[in-house]
């Protein structure tokens, strides 16, 4: 690949906006007319066009006009083999798994079925502006193989692994700890650190994992200390109670994973809705991470994640945001931000003390407020930090992989461009605050139609199709 450049309006982050209360714009970097220079998929220069054009004026340049270019979105928790059951009628978590998910995921043991779904899965990700995922597969090695093979074809940065489950699921779906260990070893050797693939040791959840299975996970982590660990934690009250029953003696959910030395850097527990304050402190102490999945938590009635607690500066935990598709009802991380904003607002109804004065906590309430800065940091650089891949993706820092998305602030449902007449005189953003206001409008009013282009390793891999709206008539 020859050196090439992208010119446009760029917005990324240099710091965590939760650390800059009252001055969140200090965490962001806005270049109204910038140049991103890419060589073999890696960023080799970034800055104002006027400063770089003299050195790179002869480089082939793509000019993306009237768009805000951000780093590619990072989905920290998603289920590849739930692609075809997106939108299946609710239930709460455990009956929903039995009715819809286990039967569907079992079909991914058939290679042709998994192969076709992989194409659909990654097409949807790229159309949503998502360039990196940490994903569950199924209990079938074939499913994991097809996931990694398709990610390799797309040259995408992914983290995944064989999903381990040996109890509290149908007989046709569970596997033995011994098979899980042997299959995981083979998959790690084939895919981990090959291309842009990274491997996660993946017990589905403690409710579905026997002590023997978790011991095999511990063995894998000891043998492959650079591997990730991805699981679920404290998603649903019935699940939490079930974990106590199948792992007697554990003081809480996190203690099950701690017993097997799985909690530490590169550990992610998805959902984390019902974590105690003690568990939050221990996750902080271990430098582990949780994932906020608002749309799934709402769809399955699991509960309200405490964003303000997770961002407590005294006991801050690493964090990603995730769709949890198909418990989450969209592939879109923009939809996740919309849901996350609303969850924070609802939580603050309790924390303002008007319902129960004993719950009043103005500090946590302030941290629940999801501004555009906090939101887009969480699905770019913040998500990368949560997954320990911020040395590779998440911002436009020189040396990182050139994954990014071009957002159209006028696209989406009717009224999506309402704010264009109020911001920057209806034109392109000229200040960081202009850009943040436009991004907030995109996350609240917009949808996947706001994703105009998606680029992976400096190559455009998705372009929004152009629809002639004049062919439609209002009814």
C-alpha cells in the first residue's frame, strides 16, 4: 500500500473527559481542516492541513467534506451468533436464552450457516461505523473459526474466543471442560496475535460454568498470560441468585472469577448492573473492566447500570460500552449512546433525592450525565483503554492503526439536521464546541444513516448508499 492521506474535519481525544469536569473540551482534539497521513494502514502524520500540506502535498489525498471524522467505534460486548435473532421477543435473560438464544447459537456448529452469518455480521458493523469488537461466539469451534476468518478478510481489529458453557443450558449446547480446553488451545495457537486478531478466554457466565470449566479457564490464562478474558457479570437478578446457588461459598459474583485468578488486566465483565460497591472497588484494584450495555439492559429488563459509580475518581474502573446485540436491539454504537444518556438521566431521578432523600448523591449524579465528550470518548479512546488496545486504536495518534468513520450530521430520520441551523450558522463546525454539539445531535436524533463512510487500516470499506428521496412521497 502506498502512502495516502485523508483531508477533512477531525475530532478525537487526548484524555478522559470525566477528569475534566467543567472543562471537558480540554480532553478533545478538534482540527477543522486536518490531514491524516497513512502508510500501510498506520498513521504516520496528523495535524492541520496548512502545517502538513507542504511535506505531504504530493501524496494522493481523499478530501471528505462536510463530515466529522472520528476514530472508528469500539463495541466492547457483542454476540456474533445472535445476528439472526436480533429483535426476538423479550423475556428476561434466563428464559430468553432458553427460548431463543441457545437453539439459534447451536446452529453455528454448521460451517455454512456460520459463514453466511459472519458476512452479515461484519457488514452490519461497518455500516454502523464499528471497526473493533470484543465478541462472543458459541460453544462450537467452527463458529469461532468463521468469526476470525471473516475478521481477517476485513482486516478488522477484533477480540474473541470460544464460548465456554457446561451447565444450565440444553444438553445439545453444552460441552465438557476438557473439550473446551483442548479446542481453546488450538484456536489460540491458530488466531491469537495473527494479523489483527486477539484471543479472549471466554466463559459465558458463572451461572453456566462449573468449577471444573473455570479451572480450565484459569489454566489457559496461566499458559497464555497475554490473552484476554471476556465474560458476563451481574446482569440480571435471577442470574445473580443462580450463581450463588451453583457456586456456594462465593461471597458475590466477582468472587467466583477471583477464585480462579481471572480478574485482572484484560478482564472484562459485561453488564455489571448489580455489582456491589465492594465488587467495584475490587475491579478497580485489579485494573479490570466492565461493559455498559444500556439497550440490552433495558430490552431484557435487567436493570440500570451505575455509570456515575463506575466513573468515581476514587475507585475508577476501566469501561467499554457495548451493543450486546442481540440482547441489544441494534448494531449501532450511536444507539448505545442514546440509551446510555437516557439511563443516566433516569438514575439521576433517584440520586437527586426527590424520591428517597437517603439516595441523594450529587457527585454520582453529575458523573451520570453523558455529554458528547464523555459519550464519544467511551466508544473510541475510552473503549480502547478499557480493552488494553489503546496503543493500537482509539485516536489519531501517530503510530496507531487508521480506523475511522465519517459522520453526516444532517442524515437520519426526518428532523435529524434540525441543529444544523443552530450550530456554526448551518455549515461545518468551526470550533470544538460546534463539533460536540453536532455529535450530541447525531447520538440522540441520528441513527446508522449518519454513518457516511467507514475506513479500516486506511482503506474505505463502507460508503453510505445514496438514496434519491425525491422518489418518495409522504402519505
